[in-house]
């Protein structure tokens, strides 16, 4: 049996659907606060996908204490399942740690690596796809868009279906850190080509994000510009 935390979230929903009857889900949207709820102990867990988190960079500037829960969530899983393989959904925001959110994800990953010896630390790029909050999906199908800053900020965009394929493969990856990017840098202006653009004041966020692919057997397939069409 496989446990998925945050199984009703953007990535978790798709992963949970792929794993089907092989998986259990714990999600605050189902009323299960992972900090306080009873964790499943009656099953022999093959692995845990730890996807549950506060995941908004912008929100982290307004409520940084909430982001500290990301560390506490991870610590509770490490304590409750000392030998079970934990596949952690980390973020590229943890690379430079320029926001409270990014710092909390980095600290969670470091906690996992320090106190748990059976882990796979997956560092995600910006993930898009139906249901996401990515600028890609905000722009998709729109004739007029708003860009915060001058539009030269770069991101590495990978489709959620590709990420889920990688997570499934991660069950067989050795202990370690795995960057799951495309290695391709795309500006916000490039995503807005052909659209009317309104430029707004810049927000507190990273200027450049590029994530390599260091996995042993996974490659992203969906092209972001084809998706936008």
C-alpha cells in the first residue's frame, strides 16, 4: 500500500488516480490535518508520497508562520514512519531560498535527509497543467494578460502529467536528490506572445529559475508552447 499526503491537491489528485486501489490518501480537504490526525498504521506501507504543503510563494510573505508547518508535516512523517521510503515533493524555490516558502521547503528537505535514511528528494520546476495556478494556465486561452515586472523573469515549466510519470518512477530510484526540470528557460514575455499585455509592479519572487534533469530514467515530454496553443 502507498500513502499520499495531499492526495486531493493539484499533483496529488493525478497521482492518486494513477495508483488507484494501491493508495491511501490523507488531505486537509478531507478534514485530515496532517499535523494532528491519526496516521495510518494498520497497513504495511511500501512508500509515502509527501505532497502536502503550503505552496504559495506570494502567500508566504503575508503569513510566514504558516509555511513553518511544511517542516512540521515532514517531521511528523519521519517520526511516524522511520523505515518507510518517503518520496518528497520539494520545490525549485528551495534552491535559492528567496521567500519564506522556499526556505520552508529547503528546511523540510534537509530535515528529511538528516533524520530519515530512506528518501527520494524530488526538486520540482514550475508545474503547469489543467487546474494549476501557474502563469501558463492563467495565460492559456486569454487575449489579454497581466505581467508582474517587465516580463524578463525566467522559469522552467514542466507539465503535471510528466511530473506524475517521474514520481511513479521515483519508487525505484536510490536514495538521493533528483532535479526534475526540463533544463529549458522560458521568459514570461515568451508565454505572452500574441496577447495584449498589461505590466504591473514586480512581486517578490525569483528572477531566474532553471532546473536541470538529474533523474536516471525520466524525461519531460509536453512542450509548454504546444500546450498554450
